[in-house]
C-alpha cells in the first residue's frame, strides 16, 4: 500500500493548481499571434470601438463566429494591451487555471477519489495546450470556466438553479460546445443515485432548449459565414459514423499517450467498403455494452466517464460540419471539456490503487514538461507551421501558410517553394495556384506568374481574387486595357470586392478615365469605409481635379485608420496647401516626412513651402535648402523638379548665384528628358534669380 496522502485545504489546493498551471504554460505566455488570431484580434475591427461591441452582440457575422462573450473579453483586453499578444496569452492561462480549480471543487463535491489529482492532470495535460496557448481558443477556456461553474451551482446540495442556468448561458455565449452540459448533468445524477426522475429531467429542459437554439445558430454560422460547405464536407451518414468511431479512439489515445501532438493531423480517407474502418465504431459500442453489463460489479462510474467523454465530444465527431474538417477530422482543442471524463476516471483508479505522492509528482512533472514543450510550438506562426510539417508532411495548408508568411515578409523565393510543395500535394487547388502567382510576381518572374494565374483560372474561372491578381500583373506590365477588363470581370463575379473596385479605379485613372475612376473609388470606400488605400488614392485624384476640400476629407479618413500612413499625410498636406492653410500643411508635411524620411517628393514639397510661402512665419530658408539638397541627393540630381525646388531654396536663403546655376542645370535635365513644360517653368524663375529676387509661390 502507498503512504497516506495529506488532505489539501481549499486555499492550498487551489494555489497549487494555479502555480502548476502557470509553470507548465510559462512558454505559452511568451507566445505570439498565430493563424486566425488576426480574425479574432489583430485585424478584428469590432474590437476598436464601442460600436464594435454592439455589433459583436447584435450582428451575427460581424465576427467569425457568434460567440459574443468570447469577443467581448477580447474587446475589453484590446483596451488594455491592444495588438500585444502577451496579455491575451496570460488571460488564457489564468482561465485554464481557474477551470482546473473549479474542476477540483466539482469533483470534490461529488466525493470522487483523487479529485485534486484529476484537476492537476487536467491542468497540465499537453492535449490542452492547443486550447490554452492559441489565443483564438479563448472560447474554449472561457466556456470551460462557465461550464464547470454552472455544474457546481447545479450539483451542490442546495441547488442554485437560476445561477446554474445563467452560468450555462454564459458558457454557450463563449462557445456552444457547452450545449452538452445538461446531458452531462443527467449522467452525473444517474451515477449518484441510479435514476433520474421526471422532476430532474423537467428541470433540465430549459438547458436543453437554450443549448439547442444557440447550437443551431453556430451550425448556421459555420455553414453560411465560416464556409463549412463544399466537397470536403460531402460525407454520408455512414461515413460520419466511421469518422466518429475512429475519432473517439483517437482522442482517447492522445489522452493516454500524448505523443506527436500536432496542430493539423492527417485527414483520414473514409471508405465504408474497407472492413477495418468499421472496427473503430464497433469497438466503441462493444466497450459501452461491456461497461453496461459490468455496472453491477464495478459500479456506474466507468460507464458514466465513457459516456460523458462521447457525449461531450459529440459536436466535434463529424456529425456537424465545422470548418476544420476541411483539413482534419480531429483537433486537440475539440476534447478540452470531454477529456474530464477519462481523466477523472484515471485519477480515481490511480488514487484507489494507492499511487504514492512520489508517483503523483513524477506523473505531473512529466505532463507539465510535455505541456511546456508543446507550448513552445505556439511561439510564432513560423514555429507552428514548421512543427506541423515535421509531424504531418502531407499538411498542404502548412505549406500554404508558410508560403504566405514568407510572401508577406518580403521573401518570395521560399514562398514559391512552399506553394509549389502544396501544389504537389493538391495539384488542382486553384487558390494555391493564385498564391503562387503572387509570389512569382514578387520575385520578378512575370511570365511564370502569368502562367500560374492562367492555370488557376482554368481550374476555377469564377474566382474574383485570381482575376484581380492577374489584372494587377497586367497593369504592372503596361497592359492597362487588359487589366481593366480583368478588374471588371472580378467585380462582375463579386460586386462587393473593395480591392478590385480600388484597383479598377486606379487603372481607369491611369488611362485618363478619371470620372469613371472616381465612381469606383467611391464604391470601394462605401464597401469598406476603413479602406485606407482607397481613401488615399481618391484623395490624390480629387486634388488633381481641383477639389482640395474633398481630397482633404479622404486623406483624413485614411489617417483615422492608419495615423502612420506617410502617403496619406502627404496627400493631406497637399490639400491643405491648395486650401491656403499653409501652417497646417507644414505640420502635415513634417509628419509625412517622419513616416517616410526617404521620400523625395515630401522633402521637395516641404522645402518649397519653407522657401517661397508668402507668410513670413512659415518660411525657413536654411531648412528649405537642407531638405531640397536631400531630395536632389536621393534622385542623383537627375530630377528637374527637385533641382527647381533647390534653386528656389537657394534664392530664399540669398544665394542667388547658386540658385541661377541650379536652375540652369534643371532646365538642361528637363529639356534632355523632353519635359519642356518643366523647363519653361524653371526658365520663368531664372530671371528672378539673375535679378536677385526670390520667386513668388
């Protein structure tokens, strides 16, 4: 027999669980944002304003899934640490620690042997790393806290029914996987007394009703908003039974032996004609039947643990279409709550077997080390996808995501390698062909890029994104007319595509069709009022059309989205000059220069204003000379406009000989380049320099 184990006080046991969790998940708290954390946090516009909070609750589809309590927690945290990941990670870890403490108190309330051990195993088991270390899975840990709190309130000797119901609703609003709680409660009630009377069943009806209602919302969102539809989800009922049977054993296996935990597991080939695939569901049913028959000898506990496991897993067993099924039928985060059943059973068996304290310490230490190591996988998107490929080389989506990371970070060649690797796995994927085309464009391999876009459109001619990408390449290579036709096709396929509207407008403006361009710019910003690039582009065009007030409004709209946008600052400054608000223009030019220190145009425009403005308080001749000299240096003294500005700055500083010499050089450069209009303008100012006068603005 093992040595007697001391009883833990509530405070000491709770502190021990929290410390254990924080220790195991220390690497997770230093992690970054990965995969769709952008949809949930970094690129989630609803987190930015009070209006966004209203949309989270009132507008299904405003965020990826209708889990308003989860997104409200993220909305609150955005106010605390914005786009810095550490705070979100710490919150996830603390929520998981809280869930572990609640689980301990719940199992202790049920007088389950080894209650604290079960909670400790739950706290540090590495299958839970995905739920804790991935910010997107805030929904799991938050729902877990409310789920366990609701169970505690319901099962305590003096039941707090309405508190339990309210906590259950909160769990559902965090993630609707909590909808299985009423069945779990019925199982626990049966385990305790061997029966569940009608009164108990009636009490659970409201739980079932609200769980079913919000579950339907989630299913609708997965299908219509998240995109869980198409060939990847075309499974028959028999196929889904095979998936479910295999998934149950898969999850149980990862609990028993948590080796090679992977973000994306291989997607099984399902074939009802292969007899061995039936072994999984048949074995699962046989196990349940055996436990039913053995209840008289071993008690109801093992059966309840297994049924709890299966019931709680049910929403993720393949009978409901969810987006991750596109890549795999299983994922570690799907068994976050379901794992409680087998863990509680295993802890009770270990406790009754007399596992000594040293054995418990070794078990928890091993699990904590494994959880800590797995947490490091979530350090960065690169780490996540590289680990995925190391464990699942056939994960084409890992290649695609690594390709996108390299592409966005300005490394087109490794991006091309990863997209090509993905295409070796899924040759008919039109979207990846288009991604490859974009990387080839960035690498300057335009002919190969055009071929990639053509193949992508052959595979899927109805993809507006590929038409837009191909149009960009056509515009870049001087085929403006063909580009316009491709942009128009993209918009025909998807009239609500703001990028295509903006790009078409730019091509039309380049072709001199400015009235049409303004229409499409207006549509782009109507579709996406926070489309900074479109606001900036229309600002420039409106300024050229002599409409500075409107130009300024659009430039300011772009700056509200991105205050560090140097090009928008420049557009705003140009509009302010046209409106005669030169003091404000100087401030805006300086801000533009701070954002883009190497912009010759910004240097020249600010230098011109400081040199020739009619308001003495604005003029700074010496600074104008320094700025204009920098602009000329950046353009190798080969831009006549920059030389014209430098000449004016020299004149403002009283250096008329230098001004005249620089002006003559500017005229020569302009004439050689065929820019006779610029040469004439400089010539008109040259007379003033020769006469020792500063030119007027």
